[in-house]
C-alpha cells in the first residue's frame, strides 16, 4: 500500500493544501459549539453582557462596592466619573443618550482597558457585586440583619432597626465590618461556587436598567455579532470542504490513472507464461476494480488521517476547557462502545471483503470464457450448462455482497441508537448539574456537540480501518502485476539499425524449451533468411 502511496508525490502541492485546509476546517468545526454556548449563555441568559465588569455604574453603587472590597484604588483607576457639571455641552448630550440617569446622578464609566486588565477587574468585582446585591435586597439579607442586630447592644440595635444591612455595615468599626464582609464572602463561595460571575452579571444588568441603558439593544447587538461570526465560519468550512473534496478527488483520479497506465504497460510486456499465472480475467479485475478500491480509499484517507484525530483530540480538550470533568466518563463510554461495535462488525465482515475480490475475478473469468467460446458452445449445444456455470459464479458473488451490505446496514442504525443514547445521558446528567448551579445550559449544549465530534472522529477512523484492509488487498494485487519479473525481456542496450539488412532475419545460437520441461527441444539454431529469396528444403 505504501509503495502505491509514494506515487502521490507527483501531486505534493495538492497534498499540502489539503492538509492545511483540513486543519483549518477542523478548527472551525471545533469553534462552532463554543459560539452556540455563548449565544445561549451570554446572548440569551445574560442579555448580551459578556462579563461582570460594568461599562457604566452609578456613583452610589460604586461606593457600596468599595465597602465590600479592599481593591479601591485598582477599581477606581479603571473608571472615570461623569458629571453633568464637569462635561461640555456636546459631551453631556452624547453621554445622556447612552446613560439617561446622568441627568440626575453621577455615573462611573469604564475606561478603554486591555483584555488582561479587564479579566483582572472581573476577578476583583465579581464577588463584591454579588455581595452588594444581597445586602441591598431586604428579603435576602433579613436573616443576616437579625443576626447582626442580635450581636449589638439593645440601644444601638434599636437605632439601626430601620436601616438596611449595608448601612449597618458602613457604620460598623472597620475591623467588624471587614469581618462581616469576609463571612458573607465565604457564604457566597459555598452557595454559588462557579456561578459567581453569572450572578454578578445579573447585578450588572439591573444596574444598566437603573441607569436607563437600552439592554435590548445590547442583547441584539451581541446576538447579531455572534450570528454573523458563526455564518462566516460556516461559510469558510463549506468553501474549504469543496476545495478539499475537489483536490482529494483529483489526486485519487490521477493516482488511478497512473496505476492503470503502469499496469497496462507492464501487461503489454507479458509473455504467455505470465498470462497463464494471472489469467486475463484477473488482470482485467486488477486494472479496474482493484484500482477503484484504492481510488476510493485515497479520497477518504486525508479526512480520516488528518481531520478525524484533530476533531477527536480537539473536542476532548474543549470539553476539559469548559470544566465538565464530571462528564468525561460519558465520552469514554461512548468511545469504548463505538470501538466495540465497529470491531465486532469488522471481525464478521472482513473475511468477506477479502473473498469479494476473488469472486469478482471468477465471474470475470467465466464471462470471458463464455463470450470468447460462444461458437463452440453453440456447436456442442452447451448453452444451458454455461448458463448454470455463470449463475453459480454470479450467485456466489451476490451472496457475499448481500451479507456485507446486511452487516453494514445493521451498523448504522446501531451506531445512531448509541449516539442518541449518549445524547440522552448528557442531557440527563447535564440537567442535574444545571439544577445544582454547576453548569450552564449553553455549556451542556456545547458538550453535546463536542461529544458528537469525538464520537464521529473515532467512527471515521473505525470505518477507514475496515476499508484499509480491502484497499491493501487490492494494492497487493496491483503490486503483484507491477513487480512480476518477465520471462522474456528486451535487450537493455538498443543497437542501431543497419539499413543494409532491412528485411533480413537471422538466428544465432537460439535454443528453446517448453515451460517446466527438463530439456531443450531446439539447441543452438543458426540460420539467416534474406529478403526476396526463396528457400526450399527437401525434408
């Protein structure tokens, strides 16, 4: 097989282009589930708010946040305080359209900062935002307020009875207030865990609404942006697929053309000895059906050898990146199940694949013998016997083909049942994780798509493992023809033709024996036959 694949070096440029496009296509395929997850998580559930760093925040809210954190300086240096008294008329009118509340209240606006600084600010602001939302909500902080008041002297407790918990903490001594903030932070970590950022984003959304910002516009802008990005990636995947299919088909066809030419040129040099070893029918099969098997293999090979491993490994890494380590066992179960099913079918069907080529040889042999011997068959009235002989060869080939097709047709429904079962498992266990607040809906959808990518990649590798032995058999049969040593070979050195000896036939020291004979029947024959001379012998 590898000897034949070496002939692809004639189209090495196409091979490199196909490999590069397959890598790019695989990366695009792996990016789409991530966009789906973001559209659900950010675009729908978070109203298009990508992180918990607010682009605008009321001065009052900012002051409350600073109570819940010790990173005052880091936060404030990334924000600019907007006041209608400090802005020019043009700036004020522009900002008023964005932040209608600016007319009545000062607004902190986020400066243009780098992505790294934004991530650092997100880690700083997430928990304080959640904390402030809890402290400002009387229902959520009622129990905690009662506990705080119970620790105070009666006269002090009566003073703060009508105040919010946030106001009480502000009026506490710094040590006590910091201790209270730390305790509240531990409670938030325990109850929310990995959902702190999402809860903080809900607070940011409420802040935007309080400022008067158009949250619907923010959401639509994010959805349109993500949608167009997905369309762009999908279009590029489609274009890459078309180019890959064209180049792969072209390379496979060129290889098949090259092989047919080499086989034909080799067969032309065969003597009767080689024809008796192979048979004409076998040579026809090797020149047509066997080469077609290799051609089909080449068309699929690049997608399997390059595309499938990238999809499988990349999908697994993406699942780990989502943080769904609790669902890794489902992917492992899916892979083991796919391998088991394909291996079982492989064991059953593979012997039949090898037998197919022999049966095709046989039916070609019978067909050729009947067609070339029609006059003799008719002369001896053997039409019925030859029909029965052809029917037997045809029936043997049909039975094997039917068996192989039954096995393959059984494989696909079984694999689809398995894949749908895996999807249900992801939904079932993912639903529990969502209910517990450990996972988001979009993440579960992404895991489903990545799992299907992983399963399909292993399925493609398994299918190619079925096709490869059949193509390898065909490759060996073609190599047998190409590497067959000739019993009669032309001289390696060509001599110049002597025009004075045109039409002259001369034998010098010629000997001859039949194949497998023990001795020669002609030995050292020497004679010359000159043109336009009549030679007569008395025998």
